[in-house]
């Protein structure tokens, strides 16, 4: 086995306290949704939906009234509902 360095004091990863939508890809032909989320620690987290689920979500988004709930807020809430993101509160002003 190759040599390794065992640290006296482990390196603690920075905590991740927030997520924001970095990229959203809606691929109608492939029936796929890809979402890239950027954590406050700089780590990108990916989520995806495929097939009939993706088509249903895209159809809903296509006809959604975004005047009261923004697209980003809808994405974050859906990912929470589906257990992809942990519980938390969505805040901020849509840009």
C-alpha cells in the first residue's frame, strides 16, 4: 500500500448554510430536467428529473403564474418536498 499522511488535526469542511439555483436545464426532447445548486460552501449539488415526471413538471412550469411565487422558489420548494434538499426557509428577492 502507498504511504499516506494522517493529519494530527483533521481539516473541517466549511458548513453549508444555503443553496441557490445556479443552472436549470429543461430538455423537452430527452424528457429531462437538470438542476445545479450552489451551496454557500462553493460546492455544486446536482438534481434531476427524467421521463414522465420531468414532462409533467415542465408542463406545469410552462403554464405557471410566476407573479406570486418565483421560478427559483418553486424549484427549491420542489426539491425540499422530494427530499433532495433538507428543510429550510426560502427567502430573498427574485432577480
